């Protein structure tokens, strides 16, 4: 089948799927296993969010608040998202929740064993890198401050000024897990936090939002202190509010009144403990992976079918070569160059050869043919084995008087199949050293074999001779059917030489091996000589669709 789907039927599509079932199965296993491994390597995360309102109402005008209002959400989005993930806000949350004290393998408390194994590997590599380079890095401003420290031991000063790696990692890690999003058309925005623990996700979201409000109150208080001093009632009130919210930096859900706060940013909804992990459920992911793997496998199957330019079915043979299919031989389950015997091991090959012999007999009788040459496109098609078994069935099963002539003078095989001597044969007859009657070997009342014999001469002139024509003519007069085994069309060019002396030529092609683009150039010289191409025998025929399904299509 050449994948001309306009003329295809359901059976053709099913055949493609079953022919490339290994590709589909491999695709299914690969994608599904990859999805399972990917899910196992990904620890479920929980998302919890706080909803806030930016009122921008304050006790004093200052550049800090300018532009917060307006209700459009654009300025709020950029400004507030940057403030929420700023160091003053995040560092306060990290310190309160002691996120810097989380172990390096904190994720192992929630992940799968496979992910835990990967974390252990990563931790070992991290420790190796730390041992290789144990140099502490300092911020530029810290180094500048260090140079100004007087009357203090340098090592102590460094320890004081150096910000621990764990704390910095915790700050950056929390920043990466926070997402600030505005609610379109309003002055509302949300702070969303991800964590492996649902409880921790809610607590962190609440603490970050309150830390953000504290930062907002501190900015207001700083403005009032600059204008009115530290004793001003509003400064005292703001300081009291800061202290109150600071005491509530526990992440625990507060009463609505306490949670709202006195700042220009109000908490509308506090974070609650999420019920289920964020994202698509594992079951749905596996289902999608299964469907996509099957879809990918089928697409690959049809892709391989499209690029595979070999003969794959009887319909493919007849369509491409425009020759009738005379018969099909199943994929070999026995050693090559072997005659089919009546045994259980070879029982699957007996019906095909019987049908093929009957078909050829009827063809020869209907068209009054006596001599046929059987050849193949290449030496790998196994046309000699088919010829030998066909002759054997016609002679010993059907009772026809048959002669087989081995015209493969360069690489003869027939004598090995029929176990006859090859010291004298066709080559010796063509050289005039012996008659064909004496060179031939009778293997019973109905079967005679004329092996190739031995010669040091060029086979082409021998085959293109009057003696060869006389050998074929004499055989046709004596025997009911004469079969000539010829090597192949690719390696030898003698087929055109023999074609005028024979009644017809049968071509053997191998399913899944013989390519379309190689066979037509090989047949062109025969067609130019107007050789009688009778039909095709399809070897290595496979029945990929199970019989139960095939019968119902």
C-alpha cells in the first residue's frame, strides 16, 4: 500500500496500525513512563492567596503614595508587586517564619521516593561543590562597611556583617514562590504563595501580606516623623498599629477587624489552607499522556508507512507494477534453500505453494505456455527457493511432467536444494561437451533437474547462443512444463538474452524488502525487449491483522 488514502479502505488503515504496532507500543511505553517519572519527580505544591485593597488614603501627602489610586489597576499592579517582593517585606516574613532554618531537604517530607532520591543526589553534589570552594562572598556595601570598622577584630566583623547563605537562599526562594496579580478594573490585587505544605502556604501568604502592611505603615510613620516629630499623636498611633500587627505575624487567621489593618492597603480576604494541590491532577495528566502517546504512535506509524517505499501488500504489488499477483508465500519460518516437506513444522507453507502451483498451471494452460523463467529484483528475494518448491509441487503433488533448468551460471543453487551433482550441467551443454539428456538428472518419473554445471567462460555469450535456444526447445518438446531459474535482475543482465527463448517471465518481490524505485528500472529492459511478463509472486507475506479482526472488516 503506497498510502494513497483516497482509494484506501478501513482494512488498509488497520493494516498500517498492526504492521507498525511495535512503533505504537514503544511510543505508548515511552511517553507513559516519561509522564509517570515526571509526575514522580514533581512534588505537589499548594497555593494560597490573600486579597488586598489599595485605598491610597493616608494622613499626609508624600511621593511614596502618589499615583496609587485611579481604579485602573495598571499602576497598582507594577508598584504593589514590586513592594510585596521587596527585601524589607520578604526578609521580615522569612525571619518571623524562620524559613531560613528549613532543612535543605525540606521537600523530602512531601515528595515521592524517586524525587527524594534525586534530592539526595543534588544535596551530595552541593556539598561537594562547597568543599571545593569554601570562600565566603560579601556584598560590596558590606565590604565598604568592614573597612570602616575600627578597633574590632576583622574576623568578628566579617561574621557580623556577612549575611548567611541560608537566609539569602530563603529570601530568594520565597520571592520565587510569590505571585502578585491585580484584579482587572479594581484597586484589588492578590498575593499568592506556593509551598509543598498546604498549611505553610496559607501561613506564609498571611505573614507576607501583614509584613507588607507593616512596611506600608512604616512608610507613613516615617513621613509623619519628618514633618511633626516622634511625639505626634498620629506617629504614636501608627507605631502602636505596627506593634499590634507585628505581634500577629504568626500566619494564623485573625478576626476580620484585626486583619484589615489601619494602613492604606487593606486585607479583604485572608489566606486559607488549600484543599488540593495546584495544577492538573495526576490522574488527568496520565490520561492525557496515554491519549497523546497513542496518537503519537499512530502518527509515527503512518509516517513510517509513508516513507517506506517497499511492497507491503498484494494490492500494492498490483497497483504499482500493473501486473497480476499469482500468489503469496508467507514469511519464511524455515531455513532458506529448503524444499517444503509434509510436516507439521512446514504445514503453514503447503497451502500457499499448492495454490501457487495451481494458479501457474492454469495460467500456462490457458495461454498455451510451456517455458517460464522465474527471477527476482535482487539476490535477497529468494526466487530460487520458490522456483524449486513450485516445481516440486507441480511434479510430485500435481503429477505434471516438469523440468527445472538452473541458468544461474555464476552462483548456482539448484543442485544444493535437490542434492544433485554439479560437475556437469547447463554450462557444459552450452560449451558442447555433453548433451542435455546426459547432463540432466531425473529425480522421479515427473521431475528432471538440469543443474548449472561449471564453466570458466563468460555466462552471457553461453546463454545468448543457439545451443541455449535448442536446450529450451528440446525441453519444451519433452516436458509438460519447463521452469528456468535465473539469479536476479540487479546483479546480472542475462534476462534480456533469455527472454526471446522463453514463453513468459514471473517476477518475485519480497514484502518489506523490495523497493518501488529499484524494480521499475530493472524491468525496463525486459519491457523494451517485449518480454512476456506474466505476473508477480509476493514472498515474505505477512498477515499483520489478526484473523478475528480481518474477517469483520
